[in-house]
């Protein structure tokens, strides 16, 4: 153990072996600093250093340097010498390489130990948090878990990389900040982390394997991020959707082609129907036209016939009228002849035999000569 160094060069104040020996010597003993000297509370940098040098509660302990590990109320922990991940077959694999920076794969969970050895006295508890720089870059750590007083061992830090890019941490960079709190008394009750299982916890692999076993027992379950599985499922779903989209596009194209074909057929049928309708209309038109013309010709023929008939009837009327007049004249002549005949009969003998009847023609001629009248043959009229 060396005295405190506040120079610009980082120096180890308490090494691992010295801290282990000091802690064994102080185990089970009272607080070296009375509550009046260091009251129960969050320890400041000065009080952290005093307890480290008095009890060996952490190691190694450094001071100074360009990046001092000791802050006002916390101490920096860096990456240790072990790191693990679970593969897809639920196998725990070591991924630490002392010659390379620590790489936390995208969308993964990695378990890493810190470089600090903890040998906490019975009146000092610890909390730790991920450095804010890592938080801002997408790493996640459980919020400030409490490490009970009396714990001896390493801390196992589960790192969650929530980004889609690998995250690299150099081994010399800080990983966590550790806070130390002095309890209000040295507890006489409550379980002791060491007495509970009788072991010191220097191998984080045991922590990880224990955590992988379900409470109900059975086969260990790999502790992995669900993001890659979800991403794979999403990728498969996207590929399936893309295939379905291509199929749908093909079906849509085929349906469009079928629709176009059906449209063309309907258009063809429509044009044919229109052509047929036009032909029918023309046929009806010409039928009506020629039929009308035939009917009109017949009507005009009948009208002409009626005109001729009317003319004929007119002429016949005149002829009938003339014949009627002639008939009247003939009737008058017959009446005259009848009267003359009656007068002649009165002068003839009463019982004249047909053989003794006078020759009327001669009598007529004689009578005509005597009376001076002339006679026309019956049936001829005047014109």
C-alpha cells in the first residue's frame, strides 16, 4: 500500500493482494471510523479513500492521471478479464480478448465483469450505474442495483446494446461508476452474503449459468436479446409480404389483362350490336320507306281511279239526264200515238177479224197522206 498520490500521473495506491490481506484482517471487526468522524451517508471521495486504505474494500485503487478514477462521490470501474454471450443454441460462450477492445454486438446482451475486487465490510453498501456516455450511445444497464454490505467478489454487468450497430469499448475506458454508502450501524440482523452460501463470488460465469436456469428447473434458457429474433421474424414477414405483394401484383396484372380482354370483347360485342342495330334500323327505315312509297302509289292510284270514276260518273250523269229527257219525249210521243190509235179504233168495225184487219202501214201511209202527219220509228230519239 502506498500513500495517496494527487499528481497528474495515475498510480496504484492499493493493489489486489494488499487489499485482500487487509480485508481478511478487518473481517468481523468494528468500524474503524466512528459515526462522529464519518457519519452514515453517501461517502465522499475523501471518505472513500479512507475506507479503502483502512478496510481494503475495493482493489485496485488508483489516484491521479489524466482520467482520474476517483470522483467526488464515486469510483470508476473498468472492464475486467471475462465476458460472455449466449449463442442461438443456448450455449454460453466466452468472447473476451485481452488484445482487443470489448465489442457488444448490435441488438445483443453481453455479460462482462468489472476489474474491481469487492470486499465490503459489514457497514458499507454499494450501488453502481453505467457511465452516462455509454447510456447516450444506446447501452443499457439495470438501474443502480444494491450490493449488500459483506459482499466479496466480482460484479457481473449485463450490457444491452439496443442499437443496430456494434458498440466497441476500449479496455482502458471506464465502464461503471460505483457509489459507497455507510449504514447507520453495523447490522447484527439480516443475512450475510458470505454466510448464506459460504462462498466468495469471484467467477461471474456461475452467476450467469444460475440465472439461465428457470425457477421451475429444467434445461437452461439462453439469455439473449429478443430484437434479432423479432428482426428475423420481421424480415421473414417482410419477405413473405414482398412475395405476396409480387403475387398480388402479378394477379392484379393478370386481372387487368383479363379485364382489358373482357373490355375488348364487350366493346367488340357492343360494336357488333350497334352495327346490327344500325342494319336493323336501316332495314326498318327502308322497309317503311319503300312500303310507304308503295302504299302511297296505291293510294295515288286509287285517287286517280276515283277521279276517273268521278269524271265517268259525271259524264254518265249527263248521259242519264239526256236519256231521261229522251225517254220523256218518247213517252209523250207514245201517248200521242196511243191517243191517235184510240181515235182510229173508234172508226173501225167492231168485230173485224184478224184476216180482215186493214193494212195499218198502208193506212198509215194513206192516213198520213190524208192527215198530213209524218211518223218516226219508235225507239229513236232526238239528239
